[in-house]
């Protein structure tokens, strides 16, 4: 489809890149292994220790993982998003 690459590049170039300085896994700004979230397409992901929240926006692909103790939002580029960013963009609170 003509123009898809350019459209995606423009859209993703607008995502704020805030790489974290934490060594803690799943801290905002850290990269998530694509295998952890089953990344097969560019989409927002939610890592959760149990079932997906009922009020989760449809933009999120859900992965249940024993590696997390609370919900973690992962941007389409594989970087953990801050809870504030998820709240601002989707109106969804990651905190329990």
C-alpha cells in the first residue's frame, strides 16, 4: 500500500522517547524483549500479572506474565511507558 511507511514514520516520530536510567526491569523507559509481549505488530501492549482489566482500551494487546507484579504499559516501539503517559493518551489508570 503506497504511503504506509511514510505515515507510520511520521506517527511514530511523534512518540516521546524517554529512556529511563533505571536498572529495574519494566521501569518506564526500558526496552521490553519483543518475545515477552508477543510483538508481531506495532501495537500498544499491556503486561499484567493476571486477567486484563475490564476497562482496558481496545488499542492494547494483553499479555499475562508472572514477571510483573502490576500492569505495565508498553509502547509500540517496545519501550515501557509511564503510567502518566498511558493515562494522558488513553484515560486508563495502570495503578491498581
